[in-house]
C-alpha cells in the first residue's frame, strides 16, 4: 500500500534569501537578486549579469580543513540541509539511519574546481592540480557530504537532467518513501556555476538575457513581450520529506503533503521545448495526485524568459487546464532569483510550498507588457496575500526534453 509523504523541513541558500522565511518575504516583496556581477573575469564577458549568493561566508560554517575538501556547490547544499534538518527538528537514531537517504540534483557539480584546474593546467603547466580535484568536482559530492553528515545510510542518489535535476531528485525521494523503501529523505539540489567558462558557454548558446540599461534587477522578464533570455544564478534548496505517519507521531510541523509527481521526456529536440511533453507530464502528475486541474490554485512556472520556452509552457498549461487556465495564478520566481539550473526545481517547488503554507502568491516581476501569446494570469509585479490555496503545482522543463512536475496540497491528517 502506498504511503503518504509530507514536507517537514525547508532550507535554502539563494540570491534572494539565506533562509526560507527571508526567501519568501523577498519574493512577496518583488525584490530581485539579479545584478551586475563583481568578478575578476567580468571584462571577458559580453553579458555581465547574474544572480549570485551575496554575503555567503563559508568560514562561518566550515573549518579551514573542511573547506579544503568541500566545493562551493557542496557548501551551499550542506548549509541548506542543516537549515532543513533543524527546521524539521529531525533526529535519527541508529536504527532509523538505514531507512533515511538523500536525493540531489546538480548540472555541473564543482564547476569552479574544474575551471581552476583547467586554467592552472593550461596556463601554468604544473606537475599536478589540487589532489582533491575529483572529489571536489564530482556531481554527487554534495549528496555524499549530506549523507555523511547526517548518517543517512539509505539511498544516496544524484540526478543531472539539466534544469529539472532537483525537481526529479525531490520526486524520486518522494517515491522512495511512498513505495516503502525509506521513511525519511533529504531532497533538493545545488549549483554554483557563475564561472567564466560556464558564462561563456551560455553566452555562446545565445539564451542569456541582455542587461536592462536602467536596472540590472529588471533584466529577467518572463512572459513579457520584450523578454530576451534567462539569467544564471546559484544556490541550493533542501527539503525534509517524511512518511506522514512518522511525522505525525513525533508531532512534526508539516508544511504540506507531496501528492503528485511525474517525469518524462519530450523525445523531440535537445533544446527546443515541447508543449506536448509538458502537457503529458502535468496530466500524469495530476493523475498521481488524484486531483483535477481545477483543484490546483497556483502554478510556479518554469518561466525562464526565453522566447520559445514561455510560449510553449503557456500552451501546455492551456491544454491541461482548459477553461480553468485563465483562473489559476501562474508566476515565475526566476524573475527575481534567476535560473539556478540544477537547483532551480527544488527552490521553485519550495516557493510553491511556502505559497501554500502562507496562503500567499509571489509575483512575476518586470511584467509590464505581456506577450500576446502568453495570455494567462501571471501575477504581474505584485504578490497576493490572503488567498485560498489548497493545492499547488511546480513545473520544471529542461534541455534534453527532461520534464518534471511536482504537486503539493494542504495536509489534513
């Protein structure tokens, strides 16, 4: 028999907040974390904006010895995981540890370590690079560090499916508990790719937004007529998922119940989004959740602000929700925190869960002239408080045609 899965802890490091409360407060206020980057390599870029995690001091969390073996993306993951575990007041005895695991997503893992190694090798030709380079840069480093810290002896899995990586990580963690393989899972994603090499690669793809001449924070414009691309960001989001009976028995505070998840492939094009595949994924997630389209009261959109992506997602929502599509609020929080790549699915699902928990909907900022082909209620520029939300959806649609949809609803015991 399938088990119910609830969310009992949240943790986040992001461009718009270094804990869940600050994160959601800044989203509701429409505060952008997008800015002109301050980096040594900035003059080598033609597009110089990003969404960095400002003021993150790793020495406040790790010793000098620890930092020699923990890359920036793993640092983000560990700090977010610590927040989530503390928020959940989670304690695992020795007998429980084999039934607890971790699922994480990341696109590039230790991008900074890889780039430093390439630069050192090509420019200086040293006899060796950092001895721990492999351990620092491997994609599963963050999940492994989290597993080690909390003695999670169950599944330890890392997913790399581009922008849907951490949404799939959360969904697969949900399945671990739902189908009886685990009782507790830490799930989420982490990314730290604001490096010269990654920025140049995305520049070459011609998907990055041009800097707004008046305000760098207004550069990401999802669903707008004048949108021109995405903004790269960094950060991490971690959630504690638990078997509902376990969480209830220990008196845990429950944010929401995770009731729906599906992942699928467009199987059509490596970069071009496909409304047909997105539609299929949303419908399957609704089927798993045993909900109808009209039961969804808010959608956190993938909403990257690319020309094709926003239109295809709008088409998919219309195909799934029919006449209800015009009534359901849809927003893209990427307009504020940027695109966190492998971490973005977990961070945006957290935004949806916090919307449900607070009965408030964050806006899509910088939306002053909508694209006529993007004709839904995108909650333009101002958040909405004191709304009635019973169920929410979060969309993640990635390069490679890898789609993931998560659905949460209020927990009713």
